[in-house]
C-alpha cells in the first residue's frame, strides 16, 4: 500500500502521521523567546468539536494529502477521510478502549487506542490523542512549553517531541491552521499541516 495512503489511514489519523518505528528523533530545544508556562495541572478536558478540512503529510521520503470530516465528543469520535491517493473513503471510529478503521483497501482493523490503531495500520507512531487538544488551542500535557500572542492565544506548543504552530483568522479564538513538526536525527523533519475549513 502506498506510504501516504497508510498514513492517511492513521490520521487521524494526525492522521496523520509520522514517525516510523525505526526512525529516531530528538526533542526540540526550548525557544529562547517563549513565554514561561504555569501549566501545572492536567489540560482542559472539554474536547467536543466538529471539523472539516484538509490534512497534508510530508516526510523525507513521501508526501500527500486527504480531506477529512472529524466529529469528537469527549473520548468518542468519528472520522471520514477521502481523497487519500485513490484509497477511497475511510471510516475511523472510536470509543474508550475500542478504535476501528475500515476501508476497501485494508478491511476492518481494531485497536484499543488511536495510537495503537495507527501503528497497526502503518507501522508509524504519532501524537493523535494530543492533536485532539491542539485543535482546540489546548495543551495536551502538564509539561508543555507554550508561546502566546498579544491576545494570549497559544501560537506554539512544544510537547511530546513535536513543535506545533497555530494560526488564527483575525480575532478567532480557535486556530484555523496547525503545522506539526518533528525533528529527525539526520536534520530532516516530519511535517503535518492541518487546515480547518469549517467548525
């Protein structure tokens, strides 16, 4: 199966995303101009949203994109992917402890977590659970490093080995674009670009 087709399966399936099991990465260094974070408690737990948009993945060896529809109600989600290099429609559904992926190319795949599902489908690892929070401009862990703009909106998270850049339309409080970067040991990077067209 085409590499991006596999990645598209995962998305979300970060969807994305990115790190092969044998690739090594180094955690990014802290930015000198970042604002100190006082986030010492668990991240906000409100994770309800409905999104439509496009996701692109670029690695040192491959690139591609897919359209997505993502419905999230706390820990339950439904994701539809289309346009992933001829793979056809892919449906990903999850409740706590049970995640499934179904497409004509792969059939039905089961796992306990989104990350495990992605690894089963592609052999890759990615911060899918973290992405649920980043989409809402929330940190995913208590150890996050955050930069904010003048309106106090997060513009960058450094978390779990990823640098996440958030962009906003005008005075919007939720991002319309996220760029996730993971630095590799050879100086190259994995990159996910998520454009949110409708909330």
